C-alpha cells in the first residue's frame, strides 16, 4: 500500500509508465491469492463457529492488506521486465505457502505446529518482495515499510504462540496495517490509474465468485445426483449469480471507474482506499461465508442446516450487500437504500434454513437480492421518465 515522503507535496510522485490494462501475470497472481480465500472458506465450512469466524476475519484482513499493496504496485509499475516477473512469482509462492498453512495456522506446537510459523514466513516473503519492487517504482513506499515489516514479525510470533495470545498478535498485526494510512499522508504521492485499478479488482471478484461456484460442486461430491441435489445446486448457482448481478449486472464497475476518473489526483488514493480496500472487505468475506454455507447445504440436500452454516449463508449475503452499499456510498454511485434493506432482510433466511429447509433459505436469499435489484431498476426508469 502507499506511503509518503518528507518532500514537498507539490513534487510529483515518481512513476514508471503505469499500465492501462491488467496483465495475464496479474490475473495469475490473483488466482493464487484467491486460493487463500478458498482455504479460509473450507476451514469455516468445517467449523462454523464464532471462533472460526474470528480467525477468518483476522487472517483475511492481514492478507487483504498485502494483496492491496500488490494491486497498488502493479498500478504504478507494469510487470514487463523479466526480473519483475520473477519477483512477482516469488510473491505468489509466498501466498501459496500461506494458503497451505491456513487450516492449522492456529494450532499448538506439535501436530501441525509448524503451520503457523510457515504462514508467518510466507507472509514475510510477500512483504519483502512487495517492498523491493515498489521501491523501484516509487520510493515514497519506504515510509510505510516499517508498518508492513512490523506486521509480518507479529504474524511470525503468532505462529509460535497458542491461543488466546495468537489472536491478540494477529489483531495487533491487522491494527498496525489499518493505522498505516492514518499516520502516513497519501496526497500528491501516488498516481492512480483508474481503468487498471477497477479492472484488477473486478477480475479478483469474478475469480472469487468462480471459486464459490466450485464450492457448490465440492459440496455435491460423493452424492448421487437426485432431484433434491440438482435443485439445491441450481439454487446455489442462482444465489451466486444474483450477487454477481448486483455488482456487475448493474454496471457498478463502470460507474466506479468514471467516479475515480473524475476525482482529482490528490483525492484518488483515498477514494480507492475506501472503495477498493475497506468496502471490498465485507464483500469478499461475504462471498467466502456464503460459499461456506452453500457447501454445507449442497452436501445435505433436502435437509435443514445447523445454526452455524445457516448464519454463514444468510450473514454472507448480508455482508456482501452491506459492503456494496459502502462501495456505492464512497464513490457516490447508485441508490443504496434498496440494497441496505435487502442486507437486513437477508438475515431472515437464517431461521428458515434451520427450521424448514436449506433450499428454502437459499431461495429466499436469491429472491431478496432479485427484489432489491428489480426495485432499483423500476426507480431508475421512473427517474428517467420524469
């Protein structure tokens, strides 16, 4: 993520031919990063509890910060040189090790006891590669480097510590990162390329949706394809498609690019930080939680859900819609009230999935999202006519 320097704000930040389109290497990088989200989803699906949800939020928050750092990096310096590409591949290897370590990262030393340490070391590699590459594009990043390194050290120590100490260390690592932009000024230091930035994060969300659909298939694995299973799987796809439609089908990504492009260069860093970092957190966590609920539902076609998976399913949709509302608010696009109402109504699917049927809960969630989008469309048409 960006930092600042002690030079005058009037001096332009050094840049190096910023890219206008997302490269295939960046998409490759995103696929590896989404593997970490998939691992978090799988871990939550196996143990849908408050403790597991807390671990997911802590780990995702820390990892999301550094993913954002790489997105800012490639926005400033296109990975066209062989040395840059090789270093990005090393960073990808760091994220891969992190993903492999996630299921047992909070275990005590002993069985799987090295996984927490492996995660911390993988994260240190991710931080170091990012810093080394960013210093070539913009030396202003050196002001934020101590925050990132301190966070990596805390994650390593957390890997050697059992709960509840590990939770405190992860929380401290996340707090250090979140406070970085507050302590460090962003104005006049970084040239944001709106088209590239929007395309990169849109592609990431598409990959996340794709992984959630894959989780539907994984949940159905080993079960005969009965009418009940086919119905549950189809409803799962419909729910995921409705969330996709809420963001991409209504053109939010195009409107977002226009909003960032209209903003002054000094305001753009704060705008993308609010929309594509903070607002994206509940959206991506919501996709992961919804996928965890769907995985449980598809694995037990025709049955009700226990409280944990039902909360993950309904709460995931609520989180996604709430994040989308925040995204629209930051960028001043669209009408948020119908989505805000849908976010609250989505929680009603929780008792339905527990008491009646998982498929009924999924159908209700899909209907709630579809109704909100339909109301928005009618309002838009009425506004145009008047």
